[in-house]
């Protein structure tokens, strides 16, 4: 995005530090110096990740929201890997900024700059998109391959208690969504007593589609009396 040189530029500094990369002060010093050298006023979004936060990044969310409201014209980061956990994540964030008309640049990588005046801008974004798509394909392939291997190991009884036999979650569950836990006997009793799906759902605190699916499967296994239909009401 091109910046009007006649208008004071507001910049957003985004810095991220984690347990692996403890270089916050280096990032901030370099970014503050860059903004000052350009004559830009700057606000800072500093992400200090911890194990408790997991994948959440509250400062990134605030930055994107502020960009949407055009509270600044440009976002600067020290390195591209600080702006996302992967090239796909980083590209998504950059695209969001571009959609809001906010320029993005990496101070240590001058080629990565979405300013319209940068001849390399479109090419770099296209390359990022290509690498992001490649990364997406690798993730899908690894995930699918892992599921196949785990499913085979589970079927062969190689997953369970014992050294080297536990799943990563240590729950040793089969692949796929776990079955919904509810009192099937109670649902059956209420249905046989003539209660509707809605009333059973309300009485037992179960979603109606769960009750319906169970009763359909139950009817297939044990046909109901002639003329009897499932009632939603």
C-alpha cells in the first residue's frame, strides 16, 4: 500500500517473543530506530507468549482490529517469522493488512514491502503464497499419513499402556471424534413412553440432532411398531 508522503505517517510496531526466541529488546530497539529514521510516529504491539496462552495471540488480534479501523498506515516487524507461526499464518496476516489498505514491511528484509512503489512487492507476495500453499500441502500429507499409521497401530493393538505404546495425548483414543456420551437407556425409555425428540432433548440436556440420530440407529437395529414415527415436537 502506498503512503502519502505529505501526510504524517502512523506506524505500528509488532514484536513477538517466545520461550525459544528471547530477543524482545533487540527487536524493539531496531524497530523504534527504523520508525524514528523514517520520521514516523509509532504505537507498539508486544506479544509475550507463554505456555498458558497456547496458540492465542491477543496483541496480533488487537493489531488486526486497529488496522481495520485505519489507526495506522504501516506495520513494521523485525523478521517475517515474528509475524506468524508459519509462512501460511504470516501470509494470512499480511493479506488482512492489505485488505484494510495498510502497508506491511520487514525491516531486515527490504524486499518484503507491500508499498505499491516497491517493484518487488507483488512478486514477493506471490512467492509467499506459493510457499504457503506448499506448506499447506505438506501439513495435510503429514497429517493424513500420521492418521493412517496410527489407525493401523491402534487396530494391531500397538497403542495402549506401556513404554513406547502411548499416543501423544496419552489418551490412547482411536482416530476420529469420540462418541457422544449420554444415557442411551434413558433416551430409549422416554421415546418408548411416547415423548418427543424435543422433550427428550430438554429433559436430558442433549442436543436434538443427537437424540434423533440415536433413535434412527435404534430403529434400524430394532424396528418400531407399525405406524409409529419419530416426533420432533
